[in-house]
C-alpha cells in the first residue's frame, strides 16, 4: 500500500513539474490558460490523493477549491479578459523559449541540490515532494519574470500557489491548510480582479501604459 | 563639592535655554538670558580657578544615572579639565557680558537665545565628561547647538551652506572620535576613561587612534586640510557666538586631542612627534596666508584662528616627541607653551571678534574695503582692537609673545632628540613658526590699518558711533587681560604646572619666586624673559622722552591737509585698500599656495571704460580633497537612483535573483 | 489575575475588529474620526494591562516579553496616529480630496489594519501569523490606493504584486518550518506553535531550517523593506494618505521584522543550523548603503523619509544580525525610537504638505519662518532621525557601531560612513525645507501638534535618561533573542 | 656694591647707544661721500638735524589720529630699549635677563608694527605703499633673523646675548660653516631692516620704490626727530649685535673692574667704525634693486639661516 501510495504521490508531483515546464513552453495565450487549467487539475488530484492516503478529509475541501476555482472559474475569467483585451494572439517572452527552458532545468537542479542534505527523518515523502514543490515555485517565479503579459504573469503567480499547496498538503498533518489555501485563493482572485478592473493590456508594470514613466512622483 | 558645582551651572544654563524658547519674543529676554549666562559662567569660572589652585580636592569623580544605562554619565575635574574649564568659562563670561549690549541689535532673537546657553552648556560638558559616551554626546551636542547658532541668520546668502558644511564636518569628526574610542575601549567595551587608561593598546592601534584623533579633534579645531568649514561658519554666526566658536570651541577641540592622545593613549611613539608638528606648521602658515588674502574682517579673523591652532599643535607635537624620548622636562615646556597659547588665543581672539562685532553693529559692514577711519568715531573700540592685534601678532609686552617665545624655546631644545627625521624636521617647523609669526604681524597691520585708520571709505562708516558700554566693558577687560598675562606670565604658567605634571610627569620650574617677575623655562643662563621689566622700561623711556621734549623742545602742533608728496587726493578711494595692502605678499606666496592668477583688463587708449584687475585665488585643499568626494557621492547617487524608475517586472527579477542567489549559497554551503 | 489578562488580549483583538465593523456602518465622518481615536485608545489601554499580567500561552495566542514590546509600541503609535489622522482627514475632506464614502472605508480599514497587526503580534501559531500579515498587507494596499490618482493606484498595484510574492515565499518557509518541527514534535498544532518550537528547536533538522529561513527572510524581508526587496516601500509611503505612511513606517515594518526575529530565535536555538547573523547583516548593510545614497536624488518629501525608513530598518536588521546582548538591546531600542521618530516626522510632513499644497520639496522652503512649530518640529525630527544628540537614536547608533566595531571593524566603518552619507542628504534637504527665504502659502495650519511633540519628547527623554525598569526588560528580551 | 656697579654700567650703556647712534650714521654718510669723491656733510650733521627737527613745530594731517602722534615715542622707546639690551662693550648687564635675542627681535617687531600703522593712519596712498612693502619685507626678514638666532643659540646653548657673547669668546667654538652662513644671513637681514641699498634707499623721496621713507612721509618736527633717532639706533643695534656675536673680542664681563670696561669701550668704538666703513663700501659698490626682487634677496638670507640651523641640528648630537 505505502509504496504504491508514495509512487502515485510522486507521479502527481512530478507531473506538476512537467506541466510547469509546459507552461513555460506555451507562448499562445489561450494555450497558456488551458495548460494552467491542467496544472490546477493535477494539483487538485494530488491533493485529493494526499487526502486519501493521509486519511485527512478536510484536504478534500482544498482539492475541491483548487479544482473549482482554478481549473474552471479563473480560466474562464481569463479567457474573457483575453478576449476583451484582444490579446489572444501570440505573446513574446522576454527571453527565448529555449533559454527559459534551460533556466528552468537549472532551477529544478538547484532545488534538488538544496533538498539533498535534508535527512530522511523529515518524512519519507516529504523530501522529494518538497523538491518538486520548490521547483514548481521557482518555475512560476521564472515565468513571472520572463513574461511581459499581465495574464501570463498572473498565471505564473498561480502556479507558484499550486506549488505551495502541493508542499502544504505534502506536509502530513499540517493544520490550517484549508484556511491558508482559502486565503490564498482570495489573494489570487483579487489580483485577477485587479487586472480586470485596471484593464491591464500589456505589462504588469502599470495600470496604464502611459503612466509608466510619469507617475513615479519623481522624474528620472 | 567636587564636580557638582560646574554641573549645577550647566543645569542652570540648560534651564535658561529651555526657558528662552517661549520667552524669546519678550523685549527683556535677551538681557535676562545673557545676564543669567554671565552669572553662571562666572560661578563656573570660580570653581575652575579654585580647582586649578587645589587640584587634588577636585579629583573625586561623579557618576549620574544618565546616558548609557549600564555605564552611566561620569564627570570629573582634574588639572587639565580644570584649566580648560577656566578657559571656556572665561570666554563665555566675556561673551555673555558683551552680548548683553550686542544682543539688543539681534533681529531674530528667537533663533539665538535658546541655543546660546545650550552651546555654553555643551562646551562645559565636554570638558567635564569622564567617559566616552558622555564625551561624544556633549561633543556632538556642542556642534549641534553651534550649528543652530550659525543658522540663526539663515536668510543671508551663504549662511545655510556654511551651516551645512559645518555640520557635516562636525559629524565626520564625531565619527572618527567614535572609532578612536572604540579602539581604546577594546572588545571589553570599557567606555569609562579610567578603564581606557588601564588598557594598554598595542603600538599599531595607538597610531590609528592618533590619526583618528587628529581627524576628529582636528576637524573641529580647524587643522589644515580639515579647516574648510571654519572660515565659513565662524563669521556666519552672531559676533559674540563667533567669538565663542573661534576663541573657545576650537580650544575644546584641542582639549579633546590632549585628553585622548596624551592622557588616554599611553606612551607615544616618536613618529607621532613628527606628524603632529608638521601638520601644525603647515596649518600655521596656510592659515595666516589665507587670512592675509581676506577682506571680510570676520572671515580674516576666522582664518587666523587656523594659524593659532597650528601653533598650538606644534607645541603639542613637540611635547609628544620629547615624551616619546623620555625627555620629560622638555615635554613639559612644549606642553606648557601650547596650553598657555590656548589660553592667550582664547582671550585675544574673542577680543578681536568682539571688536569686529562692534564695527559690524556700528556700520553694518564686514567688508574692510568699505570701512576705514573708525579710530575717530569709535576710539575705545579701536584701542581695544589695537591691543588685540598687538597681542595676536606676538609682540611684547603682550601675552601672545610669551607663549610663542616658549614654543621657540621648546624648539631650541630639540637637538636632544635622537631621531634623524626629527632633527631635520624641527628646524623647518621653527622656520614655519617664525614665518607665520611675521606674517601674522602683516595680517593685523592690514586688519587694523584698513579698518580703523585712514579715512572712511563709505558714508555709513563716516557716520558710525561708539558701541554700547557692555560691549566696551567686555573688550577693555580682555584687553587688560592681554597685557596682564603678558607682563606677569609666571603666575599663569604656575597654574599649568599640575596639568603638565599629570600628563607628561614633569612641570616647568615654578616661576613665583623669580626676581623681577622673570620667567625662566629651563635655566637662568639659557633663556629668560621679563615682560614686567620690559614694559616698565619702555613706558619709562617713552614717558621720559615725551616729557623732556615737551618740556625743553617745542610742543607746538599745527593741523593741515596731508602732504602726500605734494599731490594729496581728497577722495578716500585713493587710499591703500586691503587688497592692495596684501598684494606684495600675494605676489610672493600666492602663486604657489593659492594658484593665484591676476588678470588685468586695460582698455585701449581713448576708450572710456575703467581698467579692471581681477584676482583669482584657489583653495587648493578644497579642490583636491572635497570636490572629488562630493563628485563621487553624486555619481553613486545618480547610478543608484536608476533603481527608482524600474518596472515591476524588474523589481520581481531582483527578488527572484536574491532568492536564487541565497539558495545557491545554501546549496554550496552544505 | 489571568482573567484580566485574557480580557486584555480579547480587547486588543476585539476592540479593533468591532470598531472596524462599526465604522464601516457609521455614515458621519466627524464622529467616525473620534470613534477611531477612541478605539485606538481602548486598545492601548488593553495593551498596557498586558505589562502587568500575562495570560498563559494558548494554542493560537501567546503573550511573551518579546511581543509585548511590539504590542505596546504598536498600539501607542496606532493611537497617536489616529489622533493625527483626525485633523489630517478633516482637512482632506475640506479640500475634497476624499469623499465621505471613502472616509468611512478609510476608518474601517484603519481598524482592520490594527486588528491584523495585533493578531500577527499575538499569534502563537506561525500559520495564523502568516494569515494576519497577509491581511495587513491587503488592507494597506487598499489604503495606499485610496486617493485613486494614477500614481496612487500604481503604487498600490506595485505594493500588491511584490507583497503577494513575498507572502508566497513566506508561506513556503512556514511550511518548511512545520516539516522541520513535525519530525520531533509530532503532527498537529503543536508543530506550529512558537512556545513549542522554540524549546524543541534543538532537535529539528538543520538543513530544513536553513532552507526555511532563506524563504522566511526573503518573504517577510519584503515587508521589512530590505534592499533589494524594498521597491514597493517608497511609493507606498509617498502616494498613500500620510497617516498610513506613518503606520507603515512605524508599525507594519516592525511587525514584519518581528516575524523575522521570531524565526531567528528558532534558528539560533538549533545548534546545527547555519547562523542567521551573516544573512541579516549583509542584507541590513546593503539596505543602509543603498538607501543612504538614494536619499540624495529625492524630490518628494514623503519618499525621502520612506527611504530613510529603509535605511533604519537596515540598521536594525544589521544590529540583530550582529547579535549579542549589546547589539540586540541597541536594535530593540533603535526600533522603538525609530518608529516613534519616523511617525512623528510623518505627522509633521503631512501637515506641511497640506499647508503648502505639495509634496515636492522644491515647493517647500523656509518653514521655520512661516510655520515655526511645523518647521522646528521637522528640524527636531530630522536631528533625531539623523542620530544626533540629545535625541535617543544617537545612543542606539553609538551602541550599534561601537559594539560591532569591536568584532567587525570593517563593517562598522562602512555602516558609520553610510550613516554619515545619509545625514548629509537629510540636512541638505533640511537646509531648503526649514531655512532660507520662505516659499508657498504662509497661512497657519490647523494642525494637531500634540502627537508630533509627544513623540519627540519621548525620543528626547530616551536620549537622556532610560528608566531602569525599561532597560532591564529590554536586556531580558535581548538575551531571549540569543 | 657690585650690583650698583652693574646698574651703573647698564645706565652707561643706555646713554652710550643713544649718544653713538647718530655718530655712526654720520660716519657712514661721510664715508660714502668720500668714496664718491664728495665732501659730504660733517660727522655731527645728524645731531644737528635732530636738534633742528626737535625745535620745529609738528604739522599733523587733518585725518591723523592720536595713534599718529603717539607712535614716534613708542617706536623710539622700543628701539632704544632694544639697543640698550645688546652687550656693546660689556656683557652680563642687569637688564640682559629681561629679554633674550628673540625678545629683542620681537621688540623691533613691535616698533615696526607701530610704524606701519602710523604710515596708514593719515590715509594717503604713499603711506599705504610704505606700510605694505615694509610688512612684506619684514615677513621674510624676521624669520631669517630668527633662524640666525637659532643657529647662535644652538652653538651657545642659550638665547641670551650676554651668554652667547661670552661663549663665543671661548676657544671650543672654533670656526664653523654654519657660523659663516649665519653671519652672511644676518648681514643681509641687517641691510634690509635698516632700509639700506640695495633693498631701500635711505636718501630718497618721490620714488615709487621707497619703503621706509614712504611710511614717514607725513611726519615732521619732533615726531620725525623721534623716528629718525629710532632708525639711527636700529642701525647701531644691528652693527653691535654682529659685533658682539661674531667678533666678541674685548667685551668686558661684569665684575672685571673699570679698566676692562674702558678697554671694551675702545674696542667697541673701533668695531662700530669698521662696521660703518664696510657698510659704506658695500652701499657704494652695488645698485638699488627693484622692490619685487627684494623677496628673492631675503629668501636667500632665510635659506642661509635655515641651512645654518639645520647643519647644527644635524651635527649637534644630543
């Protein structure tokens, strides 16, 4: 039972990393959003699995939230935004895809290196899970940094959140996981609303592209 | 009844400062505040005098539960601090007396009255402090209050900048002293001076401490090249404050140096005795040359303070050199010379600033090119100022000469020093000292001659009236003191004996029992000087001659127009001006020291416009040291400033980068 | 007596919460401002009770020596700020920069912020604290953007994004700490409770702790405003309403720092973990150097003092990183005095900006001539913040520099010089702000000077005499931090 | 008895310098005239000048202040006292402990200070020229003089002229390079200080090159007499200093009885004559230099003095 359980858990975690790479690879808006939906599905699956093997029913709630909010609601909203802003064409990453991929691989290696010295007594599945979660987080950050487009950056942020949830649920018996995930979903929702409100076409930098250099209180 | 007395005085001063904040509007406030200051400082002066006469009675220290919690504020009066306490409060009392009259003309009393007593309190605190924290606290507090006073007339052009540079330099000095004390205290963190005396730092540390002390105390005293703020800040303040800053605060800085280097630091290295006098000599000559080039009266005086600080540091440095070679007696002579010059300079420099303040009040002019002939309009001020000029030019029988004479005697003892460098250096320093003394005479012939003699160069000057009696009282009192300290120096030198005894373990032979009030630094056969005899003989000779001539030869006098080789010009503008007076000396030294350039614009024959002569002087230390530093700060600020105008993604990249770097560090760490 | 203490704790959390709800409903602005101040006062009263009695640590809330310092300080500044805010907001209404609707929102948010910060300070559970800090961030984001000007919105947005990333990192760190604890403490709430974590820390897996601390330092360090995570701070200070700038500099930064300190204690309780000192020292020093040079090119007065806040947070972090009873004591004292001084400066600056109608320093000149109280208040504040006697910060900087000079001379020299550089920048500005020929309107300001001078007097007193009780207490806390 | 004799000797000395000073100046003038194949004024002419001036009324410019009329007496007194302190025919005088050589230099400095101020008092352009140039010259001459003093006092281990004179007589001094340097430096200073050719021309007016004469341009009557007397005294002083330091032979030491004193007196007169003659020869031999060449001249003397002192500092161990 345990071996299998752990392998399945690994499967999901590794799958999440894989999907993160897919996210990095995607350069079409619609494709990006869909891939993110997949990301969310994988997360909710892994959370559900954790709930099952840890006999922790409350984690099902987290899984449900992840599924409903991030696999359906937000992607739909994002689709509408994209349409409204009329940017469902290709988007250009700042650095080339290949380079991004390379950096991503480096990050995964880094996260594994960092996790290596952790003694196994921290929990059998913790170490690898943590390595995966950390890679997901770093990849998400990489995405936020390399992409110009507000929506893709939000997606990057949300993938970070998925990584966090992965880690949180992987940490066996951690209290408040549900509350925290709820709080975080609110955060994400607010960001999305913000984008929606401020009509952020391009760029995360500013609520209005014209204000980019004027309104810093100071002139450069 | 040891140190409490002065501390109570300080408390009263602080109280007066606080009380002055609301009361400043009131008409009588100025008189009240300055009156209180006068009384308090006189009291403190009495304490200091009695401490000088009986040092042991005052040795007991006192610790108050203030400042650093586990350290407390330590206060103590030993021979050295007693002497400086006397100097401080003497100057402060005179300035307060002067200000009772002078302060009436202050147009913004609210910016002066609260800070003046605070300034006095600060200077007293520095001298009394017996631990590093209290010392630095008082030191910086003194700077801050005097900064406020410099900013009193902030709307006059240049004053704000002067205050800014002043505060910056003061803080730099405080930082240097902070590090010096950090080194002295060591890792154990013993900040009480007593512990520092016990701890014997290694030689290398000692050298660093010396340099730091030179930076810290030197920046406040005006040691070249740290002098740049001084000629800007001192004149900017109201004149009685200028007198205090130039006459007294610089001496507090000297106190800091003596306290750290001669008292706390332990036995000196011989090279200290080479570095310090060299700095002193350069400072002396540079200072007096700067002063000669000025035509703003107060700025001239301020620059001249730099010269005297140089002379004092020559004495201190020689003391270090002798001390390092175990020549206690010679060290005592050099130190006595320096300390006595500290006292003298505080007296006549304050006197001169009082005079310049009186002139400023009477004419509203600081520019000597617009003054002249004031000896007719304000005779008493002129007389006092003249005495001050003679004293500061080191002319017998006044006090300035005695201290410089002692310094020369100390220099003449230096062949006893074994080190070759010193053998070469000391005569050169002697030459520098002699040069600066002679130039000082020229400088003050110019100052007095252009300001008070000749014919008035402007209408206001022609209408000037003698100043009020308070100011006159202060000035005449100090003029008298200049003479007294000049003709009976023995008593003053004996008062310094305990201090030198404590610092270098020896003191001058006591002078009281000498005949003819002669002072003998080393031995009768070697050198001796009796201002009393000289003074009486000269007075007798002059009196006798005058009497004889008026009695037996003619005493008829006739007034007429000046002859002036037959073609006198009625316009006072044909007189020699300050600029033209210093022109020969500028030609001799200026081109080297100031990179002076003279440009003559001579109109072609027949052209109507006037010919113009333009003189450009450079302050070399400023160009070489300060401008580059300011440039560097501006450069870095500009580069950093770009970070203010980046995009959010760039900021995120920063965060991301920081995270990755830290993780990498972590990965490599394990 | 513990029931009184429990009551007090309930008050500290409950009063702001209730007040927030009430203020959200109340329409009228005059009473709102008063109620706001009143609630803050009540909270302060409850906080003072804690000085006398402590409740036993519960699973979620705890009161120990460390956070009592922060709570009392926080509630006090919160109260004075609410008083200042009353007069400030009244003026904003007059000139119509804020509508009553926004005003209601403002006051509700103010109390919510108070609640969030108190919760973060009181929480005995790292997860709960994380939630509280996030709540505080969100509220401040909303308040920074309250003026709805493009600049304000952008500042809020920048703050929001960077803050969220910081939050995410902090959360990951928190999870890691839980994992580290779980092995030896066992699952469940205990593995997230301070009281347990600190005493059991020696048994944790050091590698996991190190990793956690990196994330926590960066996550909460973003809130502290450490360079290079500081980017949100200057704009958030400059564009929001001044009371919020005061609260940000005076309280929120402290709360974030408090979180870092909590984790630092866990780190240093574990023998195997790498010493947190070097990380904090380097980040702190970097912040000091950077901020002190940034001061020179500022044109907006509030941004100027925001950067000065970064500088001082750097100094404090440096001190705590240096560690040792002396440096820790100095750090605590410096933090207290800084939040008092800086909030006082912001009170002053707020009124100045209102009187002159601009935040651009080019438009503000000769204040001591036109507005003596404001002008001299600013001079005093700058003197204090620049670390000159007789104000208290001189003492703390003396302690920090000398104590570190004995151990790390080079770092101490760098620190001292950059403090000097900062002083140069501040007084360069002060010269034109407070002195020289006045410029701009000279009409008297209807300011409330009580909070301003109350703070300054406290700072002055601290510079001259520290009550022994306070000293003993701080020293005890300083020892706790090692 | 001995003290009485000493005081007597001192008083004689005081009177002597005053009596001999004009004679020396007269002698120099006479010799110069002879060298120029002129008849020249009689030796006693300076006395006559003084008397005539004393009898005349003094004319004061309208803008002159009390300082203008007080200065001459002070200048005269200071110079007189300074001259009276130099051992001329006898060393170990009573007053010699009142002032050493540095003090004498400073006394002359005081006199110069007053003179320069007096020059500026009336407020004419010539007076200003004179004062400023005088101070410029002094600012170089005085340090040079002090350097010479250093040299001597290092040799003699004292700054007292009496003890210097006595120790110079002792054989162990011998001939030294630094002594020669010091002598040359002192002579140059003496020439500058006494406003002699080539630095200044004592016998000129209405020249833009004049220094000393320009300062005293406004003086007349008894005031002028005082100043002239002072300048005579100054010349005498310098000659006697050179004499008693570098050619100390024949100076009587106190307590040596009357005969020694008389002998010393005779020797002293001879020395004065020699000095005056040499000065006259020198002055006729060379031409006046431009004012702005003077700094070079004095700088050279300063360097010489400095070199002399330095040599001693180095050679003298301990």
